[in-house]
C-alpha cells in the first residue's frame, strides 16, 4: 500500500484509512518500532482490558481462592 505523507505543523504524518483502523482496532495510540530498513506501526492495546469481567467470572466459579495460605500455622510472629 502506498500513501502520501501529510503536513502536521512542522512534522509530517501518515493518514490511515478507516478500514485499516477498523481491521487492526487502532484507537488513539500506536506503537512505532524503528527497524533497520523499515518502520512498524502497531496498535496499543489496553493489557488489562476485560480483566474486570474475567475476575467477576472467576469469583462466580469460586476460582479466586488462595492456592497457598496467606499465613502458615508454624509461623511465629512473636520472634519478629
């Protein structure tokens, strides 16, 4: 795909069409990787997106209990 650079103040930018924005789910931010002979533009994803629903589902399934106890019975806090 070939596109024209557009002037943005003293800089230049690349205009991405709506189908490209939709296909790659590009919202407000992109990550730019500078390679030796080319540039990679990737969408920035919210890494915690959907965690609230996943945690709620875990709680409903009783999958949110501790695997290892918070306090071991043999711990003697008086020595601390």
